[in-house]
């Protein structure tokens, strides 16, 4: 039986300081985490804060499997404007350096901006070429830092919102330390959950495990939406997946840290049970 490590993204606590939740995460039984880059949670520009977070994780025995790079409409490595593009690349390099300083082995990156729609084909190809050029710069810095760059499949309504776009970009990256992170909720909304593991299998290093009902990126617990987790985990076994499952769950306003972690532990137990019964 395959038993993959199951960790937790601190994104469910994006509205709280990372220093206020790491102890509770450890006490709840999680040992592997992905670190959220939301400034209120952790300002990765502040080297002292980054260093302190890394020391706290080491002292607690928490393993930072990955750091999620920032994403926004203005962080656009595909931009046709050179100044915007350079600024976005520099922002991602700062994030990569923060990942290395905290001891994270991977950095997860959205290859496109949080922007809806697909422009006419000629313009789209220009965006794609600039993205590849930018990703090569980021990947080269990751090599120097000994951090593995992982591209995440994006929501289907966004630029580069389909697996084929990400596969094209992977083919354009010259560095060898680049893989993929599969967001199960994004793949489900894109109608690609049935084929995406096969398509990404040679590059797949981790999953953002979350669920939805097909109408929004709800980041529900696995099992609380429409994804067939028994089938999905069997596909991972079939394709000899060796990575980690990181629970990327919603954080609800007014919910206590204890209640959020109780939900997360329920998701952890669900995935273990499905895997054991598969």
C-alpha cells in the first residue's frame, strides 16, 4: 500500500500571523506544511521574519515541504510590458529566496496572472513566450538555491487555465529541477480531473488536495464535494506518484484555530481511510 505524507497549507490561516498558528498546527499532529505567502500571514520580504519562521518550524519539528509563491493580477510574468514583467520576476525570486531561507524544498508558482480570459491567438502566444522566458530566469535562481520549482494548474477561466498550457511551458524550461503541483479543485472545475494525473505523471511532485461542488473554487475538505477520491488515489498509485498531499482548505471568517484544525484533521483521516480501503 502507498502511504503518502499528508500535510497542511497554512493558507487556511492567511488572516493570522504564522507565528500564532505553527504551535497549534504541530499540536494537532501535522508534521508537514506548505507556507502561505499572504503578507498578513508572513511578510516574505522581511528577512528577519522569514528567518524566525524557519527557526520556529525547525524547533517544533515541522517540515516546510513547500512555499506558495504570491499570485495576483499585477504579478504578471507574461506581461507584454517589460517593466511589469521584470518586476514580477523579481517578486518571485524574492519568494524563492525566502523559501530557501526557511528550508522549504519546493516553491509552488502559478504560471500566469490572476486574469480572466484568453486574448487573440497571436497575443496569447506572445504572453506564452514571455512566460517561458520569465520562468527560465526563476528556475535558474531556484537551481542556485537548491529549491525545486513547481508549476500549479490554474483555474480554467484564467490565462493559462488548462493543463495543455502548463505542459507547453514545462517543455520550454531548460532547467531540470521543475515539476508540477496538481490542484485537484482547479482540475475538477476545468473538467480535467479524469486525465490530468496521466498527463502530469512524469512531472507531478505534490497535490493541493481540496474539493468542490463544481460551481466555485470552494477549497472544501476532500470527500465533501464531487471528486471521487478513491479513484483519484488509485490513479496516483497506478502512475507511481512519490510526492506529498497538501491539504489546501478554506479559512472561514470567525472560525477558531482549533475548529479549523479539527476540520483539517478530519480531512487527513478521510484521505488515510480512502487510501487504506483502495
